[in-house]
C-alpha cells in the first residue's frame, strides 16, 4: 500500500528541494524565444524616438482647426509633403499644414494630425480641414511606447514572440537568459519498446519518453532520452546514476507503483533519498519524488495520461522555480457541459475540450492517450468535492 501525501504537501516538498540556478548564457535574439530573461531588460532609448503620425493625413497645429466643420472648414496653406523615413527640420508655421503618412515624423510646430478623410484638396494651394482635432490627436509621442531607462521586460519572463518584437524595436541583438536545465528521461518496463517499432504480443510502444521530452522542451528545457530500462534493478540503477551525473532533473516513468516488478522505489532508496511515494490524486497516485546528490528525481506513473498530468502539476512548477520563471499557465472560466462525478478523498484532474464556452470532459482512464490530443486543457476537482454539476463554472488550465 502507498502512504500518500496531499497534493499541496507534495508540491511543497518538491519546491523546497529546488534551487534557482545561477547559470546564464547570452543568446541571439533569433534564439531567444522560449528563454527566460536572467536580468531586467531596460530600454536604452525612447520608442518611438520622435513624434510620429498614426494616420495618413495632414500635420497641423491643432489650434488652427478649432471650430471648423464641413460647412466652415479651416483653410490651411499647403507647405509640402513629408516622406517616410525623412527627418523634418523645418518648423510648420501657423496657418499651414504638411501632408504626412502613417509613421511619418511630425514637423516642429505641429502638434496633431488630421485624417485624410477629413480634409479636401481642390488644387488651389490650400488644404481644407472639416473636423477639428485636439493636441496630439493621432500622434504617437516620443517615448510613449517605451521610455529610456524603463524596465521593459522583468527578469524571470519567459520570452515570447511579442517580447522579441519589442526587443528588436529597441535594437537588442542579444539577451542574457537563464541557462536551461537538462532533463533526463527514462522509461522502464520489460513490455516497453521504442515507439518506432511494431509491438509484438503484449508489448507496448514507449509513449512517455517522447511525450515527456516534448513537455520538457515546451517548458524551456533541454532534454535527453535514455535507453528504455527493463525491470532489472542493476540496469535501472546504472541508468539512473548516469542520468544524475549528466542532468539537472531526472524523470522516470513506470515502476513507481507497488507491484512485484515496480522496483523504482527500492532503487532510488539505495542510491538516494525518497521524500514521498504516493500523492492523493487521480490519475497519478503512484508519483514519487527523491533526491540523489541534490538532483531532483521524479518517479512518474507508467500510464501516459497519468504521467502527463503529474508532469503538469509537479514537474513544471519545479522547472519554473529552477529557471526563476514568472511564467504561469493560462486559465479561463467555462461551464461544465455535464455532471462530472469524482472520487471523494483524491484530487482529480480531468481533461476537457472547449466548445461554446463549455468544458466537455474527455475519457478519464489513465491508459487512454487519444483524449490528450483532443483536449484543450484540464480542470481540477478538489479531494473534498464529489464532482461538478452541469452548468457549474470551472477553471480550465489551458495546454
């Protein structure tokens, strides 16, 4: 029998044994997506670096348009055209205007832009403005986007394409990022064969190695897949020892239950310290956590869906602490499409798909993997709840 701990206790034990890494590396902006910023990134310049128009139209002095209308337009002397990328040194005199494109530099003296739709050109050397505008209307002011000296990306941010765009706009070519951890992945079991092979008899393909490898990469980690370890204590011990020498985390799937061939706890107890074995969750009850020479080692269930959810709930937070990452999963609220019963006494994770703001539960057996492909996320039903009623609002953790 397993002596289970509560999920929150398990996570507390895990995180108390994870140290935030001090190792950093400098990476090109081309390689920065998915990396974690090691330092606050500070803007070295104003963005935009000049007052610019956000519309195609006329650069004007706002005061020259006050009180105008279609019936009584403002008549402004046309003083030329501003070109994209052109620096404008001339001062716009009162009563004058200049044609300006979207993104064009506002000339000195001008303090607004009028949309071209609100102007008229009858070819007499003047432009007629039929709608008044306020000071700085239709203008992106210097430093309005980013001020020089301001923190634009805090340390711990996992950089996405949106962050990369801002960094490029400010002229950054490289950033200092947290060096990603190396995750070693070991699948165990005499019945497991490489996923490229056709199983014979009662053999099954190794799903967990590639699934956990992908999970690791999606969290900003490097990953190394080790050979499948058979149900042999000496072979498993040797494989684990090698992984601990080479990696910052080790994930082992299978062998963590209490059957005759579930040898993982014995092996880890011999070469390290098992801190807990069993969590009051469904799926994923046999999950264990150990340390070997301060390296965190996770024993995950052999069933792929259970291993996937155990990774999401326990390994991912550990990785984020290691990276010093502020990143968190996206969550949305939805209504349960139907009654979802749950086992009293264990926290349950249920994969769901989303449709028309409804959370639709998918098959819950831990050995079923096709449901994960269809899922948009998962909900968590507390151990003291007996389930969710149809129409009840639930929080969906998005994949």
